[in-house]
């Protein structure tokens, strides 16, 4: 209630002083207000708004440029990624080709080494056979001579005289050994007194 009384007393005082309505301004104040509003509008329109529009345009251009730059960077990144993936695929294919070539080359080397080892083994075996055959022939000749000499010495002792004629002795030895090889003559077992 106290606030209502105060407000009505203020309105009553203002009406008494002016003699008119307090809500209608004085024309001097109205003209001054309009001039000040026009000056403020002109300053804002000529100075502030162009600066704000320029700042807005710069900010808009910067944002658009940033977006375009980001899109370009993304496109470049995608192109680089695609290039990298294609190079990686090529490298993998090349590595697989190299691996297969190495495997094939390794198999060829193993086959070649096996062939060389087989050839070397065959050569060594043939050489050993030839050497064994030569040694057997040499032993046979040596044994023949030794058996012939021993048999002529023994025959000479049994007959009671020496067989000095080398041609008759050689023909006798050759005939005996031939009969022995063909099986016409069988060696007899010599028995001693302990065997009986």
C-alpha cells in the first residue's frame, strides 16, 4: 500500500507542475534526441557497420578458405593413401614374385646339386670299380706267377730235377692253372697224422 500511495503522489506532483500530461516529452528534447539518433545512426552506418561487415567478410573468407583448404588437404591425403596402398600392393606382389622366384631357383639349385652329386658318385663308383678290377688283374697275374714258381719248385723236387727251361715251365704252369680254373683238376686235401 505504501508503494501505491507514493506512486500516486509522484504522478500528482508532476501534473500539478506541468499542467499537462507527463508522458509527452518537450519538443526541444524530442528534436535533440532525433539529432543525436541521426548522428549515432550515421556513425554506426559509416564507421562501425563497414568494419563489422569487413570483419565478417574476412572471417567468412577465412572459414571458407579453411574449409576449402581442409577439403584439399583431405583430398590430397586420400590420394596419398590410395598411392601408398597401390605401392604397398605392388610391393607385396613383387615380394611374392621374388619369393616364388627364389623358391624355384632354390629348387633348381637343389636339383642341380643332386645331379652333380649323383654324377660325382657315379664317377667315383666307376673309378673304384676300374681300380678294383686293375688291382684284381694285377693280383691275379702276381698270384699266377707266384703259384707257378712254387708249383715248379715243388714239381722239381718231386720229380727230382729242376725245370730250368722257362718256356716248358711256363707252358706247364699255364696248363695247370687252366685245368684248375676249369675244374678239371681238383685240389686234394693234404692229410697229416693228426687228421687221422
